[in-house]
């Protein structure tokens, strides 16, 4: 039976994934908005969250690649009607990624001060960065556990349960944030930036518990460890390693960007912190269609439905582009209100408003890039993704950032660099996809 890639089917996968995608960055956005409005050292706290958020995003994105690798392998086996052969894979992958996360905590916790000095943090911002990180890092094993479970669900063509889990986590984080950051008079003292960190960890723990429960109760996959290792573990590790190098390159760009923003002063750093959180929000929003492409492309490749795969790519370009345009329109309509949600400091807002339009106009281009990025992950073409990110970061992003800095473009230069980076990532993926699969369509 031919795989269904109708508008209804794509959106049945994309909309829950979109909601789940929004929920993930909402944890960081909530921290940013609530912390930016505290009365005591709000700007310094916001700068600390921006710095720690960049480092944590690096850790999470590097090892969350297990999600994409698991999803790719399971969806391909599902398309080939051989799912029984990989049922032991998820539990083994979870064991590996959680063990790695515990090792990361052990290694980084004693050296938090040195890590954030590399980012340019000092004085009060450095102190807050250390306080925030030494709490939030304990949520990493739970986050990576959840991402591995999400990958399993996606491989099974199910984005509904990840949506439920992610939405629950985001709602809980808002509640915990409000209570722990501001406190409840006579009951809970205001914990400021530390309260935001505790709120995130609590939310992540609950998400992990619910994720495990739903996977066991609602699918045929079990979390019971079975040895020896599944035959696909070597391919999983190879894909994760490719995506690891890719994500290191991606986060090298983010590190250079936040370091540049730090050099321009506290106001600029805070404005960058708001902007990058909104950029992440747009990326995760578009991730709905990217996830649909990821899920369906793996299954279509496993079933060798190449014509349908090309049609899927063409449709997702249109859907993603229109989604990006919609995001930009909403952003322009709410331009000044969005900034005031995060902070009331006029100096920070002035710098943010100067560059917010750049973030908005790149959304359609981001959409196309992220969609094909998702499709390549779904098809397991991780080596090409790795090479594209290495090229776009070290040949395009970093030299452009240095050039714009020397031209004294400050925050404008950082966001102009992001546009060049996204373009350099997206164009090769579109070309490679068409060159690889159009000939296969003609042969079939």
C-alpha cells in the first residue's frame, strides 16, 4: 500500500509535532521572560540565562541527536515491515545516552566558573551563571531520556504523545517558574534565578516519568534491557557521531555569537538573549513540518517509494515557506509588545527593536532549511548533514561574524551572519536531495 502523504496526513503528524516543538523552547523562554522582570539584578540575571542557555543548548542538541537516529532507524524498519528486528533498540539507546549525560554532569559541574568565563561572563553575570547552571544541569539526564522516547514515538509515526508530554512540561514549568522565582508570601521565599533553575529540573523529571509510562502502555516497545546489543547499534552510533560533529559545528556558531554579544556590553547581551530565544522558538515552531518530513521520509525510503518521497519534499517546501511567512507577519504585528514581555529596561529594548526585523525576515528561509534538515535525518543521510554544517559554520559563519564585527555592525552584524549561515545550510540540502532522488524516480 502506498504511503499516505496527503495534506491531512502531513498535518496530522506536523501539528502535534509543532505544538511539542513550541513547548520545548517555552521552558527557556519562560525563564527569560520571568527572570527579565525580576526587580533584583534583572539584566544581569537575563544575561546569565542567555549564556547558560547557550551552553545547555549545546549539550542537549549534541546528545539529543539520539532522537533523530532512533527515529530514522525505526521508521525505515517500519516502512520495510521489519519492526520486530529493532524493538530492543530504544532501551539500549536510552541506556547509552543517560550514561553519557551523567558523565557530563560529573565532568562539567566542578568547572562551571571556567566554562562561563570562556563565554565572556564576569562579575555578577558570572556568579549568576554558576548558580543557575549548577542546578539546571541535573535536568540533563531526564531531558535526554525524554528525547530518546520522542525519537521512538516518531519512528512509529506518532507525534501525538510527544505533544502531550512536551505541553505538560511547558505548563508545569510556567507554574513552577512563577512560584519559585517570585515566591508566595508567607509560604515560599522568592528564589529569583535559582528558582527558575529548580522549576526547569522539576518539569523535566515529570516529563521523563510520563514519557516512560506512555511508551510502555501505548506501544509494543518495552524499556526492558535485552542483550546482546541490537545489530543496528553500530549504525545508530555512527549516525549519532555524524550528528554530534554537526551539532558541535552548530553550537560553535552559537558560542561565537553569544561571545560577540557579550563583548558589546550587558544591554546588548540581554537583547541578544531575547532575540536568540525567539529565533529558537521559530525553529521549533517550524519543526512541526520538519518532523513530518523526518518521520515520513524514513518510512518512504525504507519502502523504496522514491516518487512519493520527492513529492513529499516539494509539498513540505510550500508548507514550510508559508509557515515562515506567517511567523514573520505575526512578529511584525506584535513587534513592540513582544519585547516588553521579556523586559522593561528601555536600553535593552532599544537594541532588541533595532534587530528584531532581521530575525523575522529570515523565518521563511529557516523553514526550508530546517525541513530538509529533518528529511535528511529521517533518511539517515547524516554524513552529508555533518559536512554542510562544518562548511557553513567554519567557512561562512565565523569569518562573516569577524568581518561584521570589524565593520562595527555590532548586534546587526550577528544577525546578518545568521542569515548567511542559514542560506549556506539550506541550498546544498535542496540540491543534494533532487540530484539523489530524481534519477531514482525516473528508474522506478
